[in-house]
C-alpha cells in the first residue's frame, strides 16, 4: 500500500476487514504517524479534548480462576494473597473523589462466594454515601472489574452502588479466537473459562443496565492480525461502550512462559495500531490506555492517548499491596503511592494536547446516545 492509498483508507468512515488488517499491520514510521494523527483527530471530534481518570483500586488478588497468562492465577502459589478492608477501599475512593477524579474502578481476582458478593455491596453503598459532594452529587462514578458473575449478582451490585445509571463493568474477552481463548484458559480442574460464557456475561451486564466495557490482549502468542480484526468486529457486534486493551506481557508466575513474547518495540506499535483502528471503526466509545503500555515504555500511556485513548487508570492501590497484584513482569509504579501517580500524570497528559476531565465521570458517548 502506498501513501495515497493509505490516506484514502484513513479518510473513510467504514472499513472492510482487508482495510483493518492493513492498518493493523503498519510498521513504517510515517505510515504509523498518519494513522496516529487521524485517530487523534477523530477522538477530538467525537469525544472532545478530555482524558478521564478512573482511579484503579486493586482490592484483592484472591482468584478462583487459572487464566494461564495471569500472574495472580490461582495456581501461582508464590503469590501472597491479600484483600483490602472495606475501610481501606472506601478511603481510596474518597481520596480520589476529593482529588477531582470523576470515577474509580474496583478490580480483583474472581470470586463467587456470598461473603465476597456482599462485601462488594457494602463497599459500594459506603463509597456512594461518602463521596457525594456539590461537584459529584451522585458520588464518584464506579466501574467494577470483578470477572464472570451471574446476572443476579450484577443486579445486586448495580443496586448497591446507589447510582445505577452510571455503573460500569469491565470484562475483557481477551481474544475472540475460540482456539486461542481455549489455549489461554484450559487448566483442567479449575474454573475453566469459556468464551461463549464471557459473551453471555457481557450481555447480562447490558440487561442489568451497566455501561459495558470489554477488551483484549494484543500480541498473544499465536494471535494473527486477522484475529485482532475479528476482535474489533466483536466489539462492534457487542455494541460496547468502553474498551480497555493492552499488550500481552509475560509474567514469571504465568503458565505460558515457554511461548515467549513479541519483541517490545513491535508489540508496542501493534498495540498502538490496534487502539487507533478501534477508534476509527468504533467511533464514540471510551478507550482506556492500559497500564501494560507503560510497562513497555515509560510514556506508553501518553502514546496510547495520541493514538485515540481518552481514559487513563491511575493506580490508587496503596503501595504495600502493589507487589501482590503483578499480573505481568515490570508492572510500573510498584514503589509509588497514589499521590505520586496522580501528580505526575496531569503534565504528561497536557504534553500530548489533552486536558484532564476533573470531576467528570466521562460516560461513554455511545452509551449516552443509546
Ligand atoms: N478478574 C477480573 C477479570 O478476569 O476480568 C479482573 C482482573 S484481571 C487480572 C484483569 C485483566 O488483566 C485481564 O482481563 C487481562 O487482560 C489482564 N492481564 C492479566 N495477565 C496479563 C498479562 N500477562 N499481560 C497483559 N494483561 C494481562
């Protein structure tokens, strides 16, 4: 493809699978710059100038699942397990609200026991009560990222958050290729995952009234550009409101080490291309710059913003818990406290031509239009 053909594809508003695969595979510096500029332009046009903060609270690393890529999978006995107390979780959410964060994301390993489900309800009720203010009359926005659950559990959590119109959930389907999904999740005997079931969970979340977020890992061993194209088509089919995706990174505690990982520079470019193409194809959805981008390059999240992201998820987990939540190697900011993460980020965002959407929960425009 020459530059004129590339410019032609970038000026389109609908894209064939062939266009998508070609854009995903760009490697030439000038070609990638053209893709980046168009994705940034479309993001400004569709989403405005703001980048929204979702303060990430990694509340527990206890997990019943054994996803082979993940450093906190159940079978990794080297991990010291923790669960933050309700007071610690609420304190972080209140801190975030006072700093002007419009929303927080509660994430943890996957658990289904009643004690955990009720614990989340209690945290949500208290966060709602304690974060209401003139600037946030409904309290801080909440995104949950707590894995596959039943519709009834999703409904209980939505009710407990006190603000059911603004509740969100993030559950990546990781890859839309069923064989690859099976390879990633097939550890016999432990809460083995099923791709169809994850799709069903996403549909249940929609029925329960959530803004629905999903995503994939990019650069999984064996994954092709056609697989990534199918992922984008799946985002479209599911009509999602938010997307959070990042590079697959090896982890000492995972069960895929033998399969290796893409070379970092190529992996970074592929991840950025995937973000940009998703923006072009999906339009007005929220796209988060994953922390995993920052694990490859210090300015990875800023690059994500340049390629079409409009959400970042500063880590609000207290420093003493961070080492216990290492999903992959080189996870950034392990030694930092939330105050440090927040203060270094705003200038980084402004350096890329965006503003922080302080005190705005940043609902997906796709969701608002629905
Ligand atoms: N338990 C919830 C779930 O499964 O959705 C939330 C926690 S889970 C650890 C959050 C995300 O971490 C996963 O969806 C996965 O994409 C990502 N993740 C885990 N291991 C990873 C790795 N080695 N490289 C990149 N991302 C990884």
